[in-house]
C-alpha cells in the first residue's frame, strides 16, 4: 500500500493507492505524486533516504508499506487545501489576527444595554468607565425616604466610576433631572494631594444610611377604645368593704364581664340601678368580685353616697371607666444606629388630632433590655383635611449608638366614626448619620427626587448621566477629558502601579499623530466593571477599539495598528529560513456553510442605551451593506461611534474576502527585528517561481550594472523582468528595477547573471562582517505594482525556537483589506 499525506499531519487529506507490481516503487510514487520536492519517505514507518535507498528502485511486494509525507508548496498546496476546505469546510491552520473577545465587564447596568436600572452590585468591581459613556451608576446604600410637607423625597447615593470625569445630562430615564420639580443632585469627586485622583479620597457630606425594618410595612395603629358597659338584671345589697360603705351587685356570670372584672381591685365604674320606680346612681371602685354557682358578686366601694338600704331584684348598668390600648411592636431594628426614623401616614385623610406614643430601649446581643435606656415620646398629628397626610419622625436616643427595640401606641380615641383618622406605620428605620464619610478615589452622585403625594416610590431606579473620563496625557501626568484609546491605555497602565517607561508611549503618540488624537477611529468608550478582567485584557480591549494589537517588545509593551503598510520590513526566503523548518500553508475557503459576511455589534451612538449593528455581506464577492446568512459576529463593547463600527465592519469583511492564506515557518536570527504586525515578503523556499511568480536568492557579486545571483533565473521566454532588493538592514531597498538577461555570443542566456537598468544605493554582497548579501525577489511578466505586492504577509505571532531562530505565523497581506479606511 502506498499512502500520500498532503501535509505532515494529514489534516488536509491523505491518498491511498494499491501497488502496481509491474513497475518500481519510485514509478508508483511518480504516478501519484507530481512533485517530490520537500517530501519525506517512510518505509514501514521508518524514514529512508529516497536518493540512495534501494527500495525505490525495485518492484513492490504485497508486504511493502510506503508513506510519502508532502510539504505543501505553491499552487499545488493551495489546490489541496481548497479541495479539503470544499469537502470539509475546514481550515487547517487559522493564523488570522484575532478580534479581542474579552468581555468589558460582568453584567452591570452600564453594559447590559437592556432595561438598565440603578442596582447595588455587592462584592463586584467598582465601575471604571473610560471615554464618553452613558452611565447608570451603582447604588452604594439603601434609598433614604423622608416626608417634608407631606411630599416624599427619595435620596439615592450612587457611584459613577473610579477617578474623575466631566458629568453632563443627568437624567431620570430620558427626562433631565432639572425638568423634574423638586429634584436635585450633587456630585462628590475625589481629591488627591498628589498623584492621580484614583489614589485620592472622596469626602461625602451629611450622609444618612437608613436600614428598614422588614416586619414594618403599613401596620395600622389602632386607636384606644372604652370598655363596653354591662347591662343585666341583678340584685343590689348594702355592704361594708374594709370598713367603708359599699354595695354588692350580684348578677349572672358571663364572658362579657371580663373587661369589668379586669378593673379589680383598683379600677372604677359608674353604676346605675333601677328597681320599680326607684333608681340610684353612684361612682365607685371595684374592689373585688366572687363567682359561685353561675353568679358573680361585684363589690364596689361606694362611699357615703350609697344607700343604706338594700334593694331587691332590678336592672343595673355598669359603665367601666377604662379604655383598651393596642401596642404595635415592639420591633427590633435590623442594625445598630445612632438615630431612629419612622414614617406615619394617614391614607384616608385626617380631621382632628391623633396622638401616638413611641417607646424605645437599647438591647444587647441577646435581645435583653439594657437598664436605663428606655425613653418615650408622644407625637400629635393634627389636620383638617380629606387629603392624605404623611409625616417623618426622627429621634436621637439619649443612650447613643446601639441596637434598639421600639413600640408604638395610639393613645387617642377614634375621631367621629373613624373614617378619617386611620393611622398607619409605613416604614421604620435604623439610621446611621455621618457628618462626613470618606471613600477611596471614586466619583459619587447624590440625587434627591420629589415624588407626588400618591407615589410610594420608584419601582425601578433609572438615574443616568453622561460621563467623560479624565485621563493622563502620554507625555506627562496632566489629566484632562479624553476618549483617546492611547491615553486610556497609559492611564490604565499607570494607575495599576506600573512605570510609564514600560509602555511604548512613543508608538502610541505616533498613531495619534497620524490620525489626530480625537479621531473617531481611535476612540475607547468602555465601562470596565469586572474585577476578574486582567490588566492585559483591559489594555488589549482598549487597543482593539483602535484596531491595534498589544505585544511585548523587549522591555516595553507596545501596539501595532492593523492598517496599510508602505513596504515590507524583511524578505524571508530560503537564505534566512531554517533549513529544517517545516513550512505550513493554509487556505481558508469561504463557502455557504461558513462566514459570508460580518455583523458588528456596538453601542447605539445617540441613546447609548441599546445595541446597534453594522451588517455587511460578501456573498457577491464584494462588500455590500446587507444582512448575511452566516455572518462573522464581532462585538465591540468599547465602541459608541457609528463611524468606528462601520470602519471595523468594512475591515473585517475585507479580511474574509482577501486574507485567505496563512503560513508558519521558522526564520533565522534576522527575524529578531520583526514585531507583531510587521510586513514581510515571504517567498516559499520549496516553490521556485510558484503562484506568486517570485524567484528568490542572494546577490553574490556586483560588477557595474551586472550582478551574479545565487540561483539560476528562469526568464520564461520573457525579454525582461523586475527585481527587488534588500538593504544592509534586511529592509526594502526601493522600487522594483527593470532587469535584462545576460546573453552569450552564441545567443544562450547566462542563467545566474542579470543586467540592471540601474543599481540602487545600498546593494551589497557578503564579506567578512556580513554573512549574507542583499537578497532579491525576481519575477517576469509582472508589472512594478504586481511585483511589489507579491508574497506579502503580516506577522501575527513570533515564538523563539532557539537562540538563533523563531517560529513565525504569517497572514496574507492585501491592500484591498484597507479599502474602507
């Protein structure tokens, strides 16, 4: 069996062929393999040398098993890869520059973009908002509710962001706070004695923290009620009680006597007795009672006004002089506090005066009362209206800060029929008051909103504002408002405790200078609300917003922007590629089952309260503004500008169209001059004059306008050609030069000699100090522009392989990718 692997791993396919026993092993291989260059031959799994091993010269047998491992090259490699892609819709090796996929933060109102409300994000990162963003601040404490002149005022304390920024357009939902009657806000910004405001202190003034008692929610405060009178048939007899004249009233026992009995031995009652035409009244103390045989004898101290004679059977009416008191509570407040606050409401109006006594005392950790801490206060509420009435009462306990219990008693009786004096305890709070409270390096806003009389509160808090972060400059620590990605990166880097010298600010400044610091394509508008997001992820998120990639260059972190390049920095060919390096070429074939367009998700520029989309299709072979069937989805959480999102969409769509080829190869030491994003000219060392038409080699000698080449040139019958050279630093040495073949007197072409129409400055040959001369890229039948654009790749990864080599990952470069810029 003969097996041919299209690549070393067989990812792009493998071929199996039965032996033709009438021809040699070599002939069998040649029948199925058009080119053996760069191949490895295995016999029974052991590598053999195809040039000297006798196996290839004999006829195969049924026990022979030979595997040929191909090293794909040129058009043939692309053909295999296209076939594999069509069959499996797969790419063997994806090296295209990746879009940053780091999330901008955990779900927070700033990043959800659906149903934003102000919420408390306990145990999560403080918002860290850069650029210009619409912010829904985080609540940092419970809402404070207070009634002033029967109007509810709700105060919210909210954290906007770390650092300092310019605040505009403070709204409730879509309505400016200034348009809401009675609403106001105050901003508290951090102050740093030195350094950045993130390291300073924010001082909040007159802070009240209220902690609601959950068990209090509209309990009615029941008014006092007089004991019910008792009317019975009874007998009355004169008596002496403890030497005082008295009366004993005997009547049938029953449950309705319970309140009356509760007066004994100190309570009083009015007694009216009638027997026939005689009647008698008196007011006396109920000193005791006896029950026996279903009857109850009540003993009253009547005093001298009582009759000395006994009455017989008759009727009696006893009216107790007492009222029923209902106590609400006691309620235990949830936390320690220095004040107590409660809200009393009369939802049916109030016509008259209602007195409510509040009584409180401090308790220890076990709930036991601390002696000497009990206090009480009577509060009288008076009005003459059918409108609802609302009151807030604050007390400062004399016992000081602690945990309290409190109870409420309505001591006044019902007014009239009780329809317009129904009192309810709406809320009860433990309150902590801070004349000043210090927070570390954040901007806080206090918003107070006046509600209507009928409102009980906002079901959802929707306070929001526009925030423009103050960040440092690239060259100094001066702060100022900016949406620029480079300044944001410098700020993020330094407030994380790093030296600015470790960040390549010169490169960042060069990008800013090229476009302009305030250019829409360089904006970074993001809310970083995730504590799990590393410093590297934050920097890359900022870089990606400007189409840059972050990488380490020696002692500094630097960035490279993916944009049009003027010329390659290095030519890579067999002279500076490792001899044993395994080149790998991949080709992405975009079919109906794969991406046929791009969908860019960003933040709506006008409202900044919803998602917006740029949708582009490449199904027709061109970039068209329409929805694709299976788009590549790109999320730009740090983009709030339509122009920036559209530019990214055009870029990504054109990458799908024109950036199909990727390469890995091992380069020698001169690749150390490259960085991520460097443009190189890669000429396949195993594909002489391949699909790009380039032939490469080294200049061995220079004489006048003539040079000697390290490789014989294939003129392909053309009268002239174009040639490019590298200079002493390996970089591009100028535009292509027209060149002519050197012809012998007999008309034969000298294959390794060429005549130049002009010799560029900087052309050189190897000497004692330089091991390698200028390298050339030669082609025939191509225009100057075609020669210059041939074999160009962007460096997407550089991994040192040894002290003298590095593995490079390259992605195809095509200027059409940047046509949307």
